[in-house]
């Protein structure tokens, strides 16, 4: 694996950073600015980044862009707390591509289990489902899986209305707003139907594993970006907040906290980049194991880093008007998507066949 970014990938990162810098919220109050949010949505739509995982016309079995390039965009959106749908639509597009289905005509997302631990799956004979549609702002439908004798088929459920976040942290008719930038929609006792455009093939167990690996890699990239944004915020505050006549950034204790956070981010960045590379390169089982390692590392680091950002702000960091808690909220949601730290470690243990014998570890 070559960890260096190509010239095109660096240009992509710069473009995403520029879009976030121009349009993303710079205060909690800005989350309620409909005109700003509409401008960000229009800019993201024009960029075409939600279509990065659509099939390549010249090679339909491959996506237009690699998982590394998709993760680059996800990281920058997380860094700027971009309150536009990206994770959900991208994961839905990946499911459609693997099933050979046509691209969605409007924004759609994916339906996960109510606790977000995995994709929602309808077993044979069942006619209704419940779950949580993640990153559901503007989505009209959410994709889920139907288990069959041949694997899994795609199905969808409607997401009622246009989900719009509020700075109060809750959305009418949706799950509690843990993440103020990406509201989720609760789906209860819904009747699934077929998504527009027929799928050409069922999803195999390998397809589901590969999709899960890609999804975990994307959430890891978002966690890395969210951490970077939190530390950027804390570092800027440490440079302007004065105590005893000097900036608090000159205090060794604050410097050590931010240095430790930086080390955690760099370690997270490395494993997240490897997970994104593995999603397109390694066999599905190995890719999923690599993604689970990254999720466990990034999830644990993200909470510590974002809580450090709150602590550096001192008392103001505990208030609603400080953006530090928005970073923490986003990190907590991304950590839960498709398995938290414990679930990810369990995946790794199971894949490596560690333990299970009468004498414990083997």
C-alpha cells in the first residue's frame, strides 16, 4: 500500500476543504441558517461527490472513484461539520452498484437496525420492518436488505417528508438528534417495497461484507475529520483565550493535551487510510477485518480527542454556543454506525479466530 496521495487526490482534498471552508457552519447558530445550508447542498450536488461510487461506464464492475478518494471527501466534510447528506447517499449508491441497480433519481440513504449496529435485514416471510435511516436530510427513501435463498435482495422504505435538522437537537418525527449535523429518521413498522430500477443480481455474503467494510472505512474517515476539526477549534481558542496575562496555549498542560490529541489523530488517520485502501483491494473478509480494526481505534480516539477539545475551552466548552459539543456529537454517532468499539473488536477477534478454546486464548 502506497500511503501517499496522488496529485489528483490532493486536488480533491483541497477542493473539499475549500467547499467546507466557504459553506460549512462556523457557529451553532449557523446550523439554523437555511440559506447557508441550501448553498452548501447546492455546492455539494454540483461537485458530483455523492456519485463517486456509481459504476464506471467503461468498467461497470468498478466504481468511478476509489474508496480512498471517497474517504478524502468524507474526512473534509467531517472536519467542517458539513450539514449535508453524504454518508447515507454514498452507502446507498454502493449497495445499488453491487446489486447492478440503476442510480437513484433522488437522494436516498440506508436503513440500519434501530441501534445502528448493522444494516436492516428482512427475513423471509416478514412483511414489515423497523430501523433508523441515517443521514436522512432530504432523503425520500432508505435501502435495506431482504434475505433470500440466493443471498440478499434490495428493498426500500419511504422516509416521510424532508428531514431538516434544528439546533434544538431533535427533528419532528425522527430519532433524537444526537448529531446536530446529520439528522436520522426513525422508521417503524414500515412495509418495504422494491427500489426504483430493478437489481440485476442478488447480493452475496461477500458483497455484504465488502459493503460493510466500505461503510466502516467511510465512518472512520468522518471520525478522523471530526477529530481534526475539533482540535483546530481548540487550538484556535487556545491562541486567543488569555489567562494570567498570556494565551492559554502557552501553558504546558494545554500543549500536552493538544499534542496527545494530535498523536491520536495521526494514528487514526493511518488505520483509516488503510481501511479505505483495503475496501477496494483485499478480499471481503480481510477488508472487513481491517475496517473493524480502524473503527475500534478511531472510535476510541474520537471520543477522547473531542472531549479534550471541550476541556481546552474550559467553562465555555460546556455551553450550547460552543461548537466543540457539535464535534463530539458527530463523533458519537459515527462511532455507533455499523458497530461501536466493542462490536468492532469482536469482529476482529472472530476473524482472527482468537479464543474460544477450553484454555481461553489459543
